[in-house]
């Protein structure tokens, strides 16, 4: 079994950093390297780099009105940051409008969160 595509340098599940994205941008745009070659240089899996390139692709218009596709590290970082905001548990009272209105009303009446929680329990 060939193990050339596996790496042991990075921890499994570690996210790409801004510096990694800048390196990918340089290697992909200036040196015209494939995602597989970039992955070997960074010690990552080729699929990770392929997904990253897909996330940060932009279309640019050349002087002769042809389109070239490049990787933009800033766009990829913005997509990553946007996706990171969706992490975490869902709001528990999001669908219970009566409860949300009750809590808002009590907060306006200057009740503390502990007192409101006790009222909800009762």
C-alpha cells in the first residue's frame, strides 16, 4: 500500500492559517502549481488544498477580455470566517416566540436573568 499521500506533520483536523493561504496564493497564481504539488509542499492532503482553492477562486478579466481564474487568499479567509460563525449550539428559545416575548418583557421591567429563569421554571 502506497502511503505517499498521507502526512504526519500536521494534526488531524487542524485548520489552514492565513499564512498557509498566502503560500497557496503564491504557489497557485505565480508558480502555476497544481493542488497536489501545493499539498506536498505544505504537508497537507491534496483534497484539503483542492477545497481551499475552490473556496477562494475568483475570475479576473485580462486586457484582451479573456477570463483567467486565480486563487484569492483574502476571499478564502472571508469565507472561512463566515462559515465559522455558524458553529455552536442553536438558540433554544428561537422557535418559542411566547417565551422570547416573556423574557424581553421582564428584561425591560428590570428583572435580573436569575429571577427570570426562576419565573420560567415555575
